[in-house]
């Protein structure tokens, strides 16, 4: 039977899994539920904890579409260190950088309760470590170093893998657009001043309309690009939209004042 996978913030039902002492109808049913749920969700593996069972059971789907059932798995040897980017069904859509062992040896019992040893490394070894974590009522969040855990907590807060721990930068790329707009406004003021000393045959108003139109277009570009850039800094997005609108409005007001003055004075 396909079961619902427990996701954050719902905690596992118990803190530690109960060992499987005999493979009875209940245990066989849980194993089948795990297989069905893995297939239905296109997953690589599941621990019984992830579907709300307290039994110490892990089921892994192999490359040949068959299943490996591990009863009472326990990591007994580990070697090397590797840092990997992981995701899990418990935190859907979120990833984290986790420190793992490069190679592991796992002792477990098969469905006949015969002891087995499984040695794994690379992605397969990481998968085993993740699933064994669940048998202790844990997930990769307990494996994160302090900095990565702070970043992941922010991801949980915003429900997005794009969230990062950061302060609002003092300089954005969009600021260069504002600087260019300010330069154009200075040129408009200079053109206005120069109009008093140039012959009437020189159409200074035309220059002002060209420059003013360019500033208007640049403000539109600034407004939309600034919002796009702001999405990279989710933690301070609340203050950004006001700054973006305010900057664009002030720029347009200044330009309008210069244009009005130019219209009457040129």
C-alpha cells in the first residue's frame, strides 16, 4: 500500500526505531508499503520511520528495479570524509551541504533474519548513511556544521532552496544603472545652462527630449532588473521593493523638473 511520506515539520513518531525480532505479517506489510511508496514517488530508498512506522527497516531500490531489504541496519565501520549536496523527501525541494563518510560498512539482517554485511562508497554509501540516520529519528539537519545549519534554517523559514544567510549588500549591480541615470541628468542640466549661450538655430530642446526619453527607458529597465536582482537576497527582500520604487520615482521627478524647466527656458 502506498503510504504518505512524513515531511517537515511533522516529527517522526518515535525517537529510536524498534528492532525487528521476527518477520511476521506486520513487518512484511511494512516492507511492502515501503516498496510501493518508493515506486509511487520515484525514490531511491525509504526508512520505515519516513512512513510513520517505528520498526528498524530500510528498503533500497537497486539499479535492476529489485529491492534490498535491510532489517536492523547499523553502520559499524567508516572511512574518509566527503562533502555532498543532499536532498531528502523529509525536506521536499530543499538541499544542504553535508559532511559524510566516504566509505561505510553496514551490518544488517535480511528477511530471513540472517546477518549480512554491506560495504558501500560514493553515492550508494551516502544513501545508506542517510537512511540509517532515520532509524535514529534523525535527518541530515543534525549532520550540518553550524554555518550550513544556519543557512538551512533560513531555507526552511522561506520554504525555498534559494534562501541564504546574508545581509543586504551595500552595492548592487542595479546601482550602476542609477549612476548612469544621474550622469544623464547632469548632462541635461548642462544642456539647459548651455542653451543660454548657444544660437537659437541649435535645437537644444531636441537634445533634452532624447536624453529625457533615455532616462525614462532606463528607469523602466532599472525597476524590473532591480526586482530580478533582489530575488537573490530573499532575507532582505522586504526593504528592497520600497527602495526600488522610491529610487525610480525620485529619478523620474528630477527628470520631469529638468524637462519642465527646459521647456520654458530653452
